[in-house]
C-alpha cells in the first residue's frame, strides 16, 4: 500500500458556494487526512492517504463539485506525507492577491425550498432561509474575503443553533455567510407608505391579501425594490403605470411556477430552462391569448416573465395564485431604489404598502433580462444572478478598466483570462447613477484585486463615463470607437482573432468624423478598424429631440431627398397634422444644418420609417418605434417577398448605402394605401438585403468571410433572423452575441479587449 500527499489548488468560483464542506465530505469518503483552506488564489486542499484514494478524490473534486461552483483550473503538487491524524477545515487567509471569484446572488435551492414549507422545520416559512448553495451573495458583500463579518449580515448575531450549523463541516450551512433563522436573523414587516407598521405578524399573508385587491406594494428584493400588483387587473396595472410615470415601457411579471408561465406564454425547453435557472432572469416570451392585463406590455407580442427567486417571493405565492407585476422600484427612468430611506422617499407616492425587511442591500442590482435566439441565450441585460461572475475568455489579459458607454452602462475589468463585466449600472445621465458607477468601479477593483494599468473609453466627449476616464490621474488611456467596441465584444466572446466584417447597427455612437454613426460596416480586428460602409447621412433635426420624436427623423429623410418640396409629399400623416410654423422652422434648421447633427444611424432610419408609415411619431422609451414596427411586420408574415430599392456605389472607396429610393417607394406604397404591416415587413427585408449585398462586396474586397452582428438594433429578432439567415445562405460564417448584450451594455467588454490587445501589440 503506497501513501502519498498532494497539495491541490482549485481556482474559479469556489468560495461561498459550499466548496469546503464538499471537500471535507469527499475526503472523509476516501479516508484521507489533511486540510482544506480558502486562500486569495482559490481553495487549497492538502490531502494525504492511499495513492488510489487520492486519485478517486481528485476525480470526485471535478465531477461532484457543488452546483454553484465553477472550477476554472486544478493544479497539484506532490509532497512528503506528514502523518496528519485527521481532516480539518482551515480558516481564511487574507494576505496575498485575491483571485478568488465572488459568487453571484442565487435563487433559493431545492433543499431550502423543501424546508421552507416543512411545518416541522425550524425555518418553516422563514423568508430568509438560505444555505451555501443559495441565497444572497454579491448584493450583501462589503469586502473580501467573503466572510460574514464583511457582509451586511454582520449586524445579526448567530443563535447557538445557527452557529452550530455554521461551524459544522458536515452541515449544508457550514460557513453559509447569510445563515439565519427566525430567532436570530432578519425579519419581514408590512408598513404603510408613511412607514407606519401595519402587520408585525403575518406580514406576508396580509401583503398577499392586499395584492389580490388593487393595491400596489413595494417589495424589497435581493438587489433592490420591486413594485408589485395584480397582473390580471387592468385597473391596478394602469394605476401603477400612471403613478410610475411610465407610459408604455413593458412591465415584468412574476409567475408562481413554470406551469403558470406556460399558461400565459409560449415556452420552449430552453426558455423554461432559463426561467428556472439559479440566476432567475426575466425571460422575454411570446405572449399567448390570455388574461394578463393589456397594460403590462401595450402593443407588444412579447412579455417578460420570471419565476420567484427569494423565499419571500415563494411565501407570497403560497397565498396567491395570480401572477404579479414585478417592475423595478423607481420613478420612470431613475435608478431602482435599494436603500430603505430612499425607497420610502421615492416610492412613497407610488406604493400603497411596503413589504420590507432589515437585511441591508449593499449593491443595487437590477433583474437580468434575457431571451432565446436559435435555441441559445441572447442577453438583453446582464445583471443580478450573472454579475459579478466573470466571463472566461480564451486569452490572457492585463489589468484594464473599460468604462463602457452612456446608455445601459456597464464597465468591465480584466485580469488573467477573466473579464468582469459589471452588473447593469443604468443610464449615466444623472449624478446618482454616476456616483453608483464610481462606487461600483471601486468595489469591483477591491473585490477582484485589480489595479488597472490602462483605461479604455468611448470617444463621445459628453459621455460621463468618458469624462470620468479622462480625469483619472496617472494612468494610461486609450479611446475605442463605439461601433468598433460593439464588434470587438462579439469577437472576444467567440475567441476570434485576425479580421472580421462587422455590422454594427444601433441608435447613436460617436463617429471619428464628428457625426453620429449607427449604420456601420467595419473591417475590424481587435486593435483597429476601417469603416468600409455605412448608411448615408441625414440631418437629425433637434439632435436628441429627434430620438424622442421619430417624425423629426422622417422629416430629415424627406428633406434630404426632396429639399424644399419635402412638405408636399403625399400620404404622410404628420405633414398634414403638424403646425406649419413648426415644419417651417424645422426646414430652416435642416437647410443650414443648425442643431441638425448628421447621422448614419440604422436605429434612426427605423424611426423615420415608423413615423412615415404612421406607426409612431413620438416615443415614450428608447427604441419603441422600432419595436412596434417589428411587431407589425411579424403580422404581415413571410409571404411578402418584395423589397424596396437602394443604391450602393460599388466603385467608391467607402460603400455608402443611398436610402432615398427606400423612402420614395414607401411614399408610393402609402399613396396606394398599402397595409402598414406589409410596408413594415418589406422594410425589414430591405435592410436584410442591404446587409447581404454590402457583405458580399466587402468579401470580394477583403477576402473575409466572418461576419459579427452587434448593436442595439439587433435586438429586433425579426431583423436579426433575416440578416443571419441571409448571410448563411451566402456562405458567410455568422457570429452573434451570447455572453454579453448586443446593445450598449456589451460595449465595455469590447473596449476592454481592444485595450488589452493594443497593449499587447504595443499600440498604446
Ligand atoms: Zn439552499
Ligand atoms: Zn438562528
Ligand atoms: Fe451602441
């Protein structure tokens, strides 16, 4: 019998996920001695015993790891056996570089769920039940290592029973930092909107009863407050809309289980898997003919559903069988409330009651939003349950900070093979969001021990993220063009190097010629790009105002083609309805390009067409006109196989798409009285053709066959699918986002990868 000893280092997400108790039990099973300890580099296991037992142990380590662990590397070193008498769990070391990866917040696990509804369990109906496999993580963390004293649970003293679980290596709650019970842990109460105590006991039952009526409740969740109401009651949902000042933007709905989800929406197996995944994101699903209030997502065929993810959610659904609106606790576009005093101040006017508790949230973290495209996940917002877990990229990276964009901001830090994309910070247009941005950058640096040597930023001089980056003292900086960042992010996800053809379609991105880009074709590498094609420029009358009022974009397109005759075009509703003075002023502005930045944005072309067709002249949220046009086009169906004309000058250095014929042919369709849906579909098909033709010409010129699709416009599933299919039909290799969103939430990743690559090749 041969004895040996191995010191094994396990890297990855192995802290706060029940890894040490798992190792302890595994070592016991094979009669091994030694110890397991959390270190800044990861978990270190020192085992000795029979050689073949150690072999089996090593296999078990990989194959039986706890559900939340993500092992990214195991290395081991043989040592001399010491004759150690037992197996111990050691205590954390704080020295050295911390590479241990903080885990994300996780929905309640099946074991805890069983206990929650077991009348004999001491945590029966306890809203804060958790174990090492589930519960809050990132949102309660104040510092590393992930130990109770550095979380917001530090104010609750463990009772003897909880302490015993916490100390017992064989227990499911061994070192479960948020461990708690009704005796020692946080408590839930129901208050009125002035903060007065309504129900100290039976808070959940009372809350459920209030929700069944038409009341609006603020419910404190994992990463912030939700506003909840009965999703079947039009009056309640309409009331919430009014109070929240949110006209049309869809609300998310929480359903009690997958069966209920299938009652209201079409559900594929992949969609069901995402709904029930431990991250519990909001999943965008095709709505069925059903009883859900129309006000939830007006004019939208899709609806965002999620399953309960905290014990408190499950307890609410024990007493109600209706689905609940669960929308972010904020007023219109403000950041979601997560601190109690702020929540009472901001939500007091909206919510009738507050279902709250005294476990503090330390990091605001919005719900993640996702959907399925071609049987795989296609993210819309990467946040709670996903961040701060890093993406593992097939490349070695330095310590870099990328500050992201302005809308849907995320930032990204890199180190080793990890890209830590932050949770959704929001639109960086007010002081509060900027402060949150700065605070979270600081927190991530601390959590992952990253001290950036290089900062990447967008060229837009007015982005607050850019201003922040440029003001950082004593650190090298590199600018990354907005659409290049979009494409580089997509490349990085798929581990692409060399060059690709990039199609970046979005609303707004600062171009290097000072104009607003957004309908861009790039020949791109990870360090640089060439703009090889784009939509023609049109005036954007009133600048940002034209984003809120798509009819202005239609005016821009009409003026571009018809000059002074633009106002006499037939069949355009807004031309006959708008005040002549207003149109006259607009014309003067466009004639002299005053407050009319030129744009090549594809998002704005969608807006213009939507306004021309009369779908929408004003929007209440970003992208609304395009969303509604997509919905309309879907109704036209596939039988429409004609397109509008456009012109590309094949001899030019830069392939510019002349869209004038698109506009004039739409006008003649309108004059003929063609159905809006048909025009909308024909337009989608036209954009498909534009992309394919331009990519074919680019392939002939550059010999490149790989195409990356990125930018917020590719959240239009009809367009994405048309373009994707068309490219494949022409034998292109097509890459779409999978790990990060196609919208501006994904550009921090692209910036970070470009900065790293530039540094590696000596470009900065
Ligand atoms: Zn659990
Ligand atoms: Zn306790
Ligand atoms: Fe963008």
